[in-house]
């Protein structure tokens, strides 16, 4: 079953053929603000299961992992899983 989504501005649209096989939660203040939540969750799928529908030319990339920017997480949120935590960028 295909799943469709888009970037925050809606210009980039995509389709994935499987659910993410790996994911992480980002606690930085920018992700919290953009998502209106304690953290933002991101997932990874195999390249052959990902297809751009529009906006590929607008793409910019970055690579954080696990729980990152926990040093600036919301003070009322407690990270309760066993994933690695980094106060800033994971190294």
C-alpha cells in the first residue's frame, strides 16, 4: 500500500511503498516550533520504495540521528525510551 506525504510548505510531494524501517525523534527548538510539539519524528525507507511526485528540484539535505538537541528539549517533556541522546548534533 502506498503512503503519500509532503514537506512542510507543500511544494515537495512524495510517495513511499512501505512504512519507515528506521526513525528518530529530534528535540531541537526549530523542530519543536515547526511541528508544534515536544519533538519531531522522522523516518527512513529504502530508496527503491521512495518516489518524488513533485518538488524534487527544491530539495536540500541533512543527516541527524537518534534523539538530538535534547539539551534544548521542552522542559516539560521527559525522553522515556532507550535511544541514544545527544545534547547537540549526534557525533
